[in-house]
């Protein structure tokens, strides 16, 4: 790792959002796809910073849904770069939900997202 990677050695808050009723299924739980998109956005923010440019998502691994997310929760994604390859950047992401009207915070999901830095033609670009 180069010195720039040290700032990613700890999870950083990359995104915070609140799901709305339109993001919920008939049970009132938030769709997994909504949570995945938040995680993907969070990961791409730190990956783009590390890549100093555009990246695309190439893989999602180890995705776990531990607890449900509800309308009105405050949802935060913490992201940490765990690997930098020649053109790829791998980011561990943990999502935490703060329940409405409660101080309780719970880990709701985690997953490992890999991004590839690309050039203007969409071809992999070196990030080392
Ligand atoms: C990402 C993309 C540019 C890679 O192109 P490619 O020609 O297959 O590139 P390569 O095979 O050289 O792989 C590039 C890097 O990705 C990594 N990679 C490829 N597939 C992977 C996978 N399933 N899991 C983890 N890493 C993977 C490779 O190991 C390589 O990393 P490295 O250079 O750090 O060693 C191309 O597959 C693509 O455009 N995919 C669509 C992306 C997309 O639309 N995402 C959704 C919207 S953002």
C-alpha cells in the first residue's frame, strides 16, 4: 500500500440516507436492492477517490443481510479500501441503521465490492 492508502485503513462514513415508503415492500421492510444501491454508491465514492477518476463495479461478494431496514431509519454506509490491485480497488462496506426515535444502531448489511478504474473508452486503467 502507498501512503495514500493509510487514510482508508479505517472505515469511513461514505454515505447517509433515509429510505422512504416508496423504497419498502408490502411488509414495510426496505427492499434489498435499495440497500445494495446505497452500498454501491458508498463504495464507488471511496473507490473513485482512490482511483482519482471513474470506476465501475465489477463484483459484489460476501453480501449479508443481517437485519431489516425500515422506513424512517437513518442508514449509514461505512467503507474501507481493503485491496488495491493493478486496476481494481476492493472495498469492504458495512451498513448501519439508526432506528427512528431510538438511539439504537444496528449493523444491517455487509459486503465486499470491487471496482475497476476505467479510462474514457471504458477500458481498465492502472491505479498503482
Ligand atoms: C469492469 C470491466 C471494465 C473489466 O474489464 P476486463 O477487460 O474484464 O478487465 P480485466 O479482466 O483486465 O480485469 C480488470 C480487473 O478487475 C478484476 N476483476 C475482474 N473480474 C473480477 C471479479 N469477478 N471479482 C473481482 N475482481 C475482478 C481483475 O482481477 C482485474 O484486477 P487487477 O487489474 O487489479 O488485477 C468490464 O468487465 C466492464 O465494463 N464490466 C461492466 C461494468 C459495469 O457495467 N458495472 C455496473 C455499473 S457501474
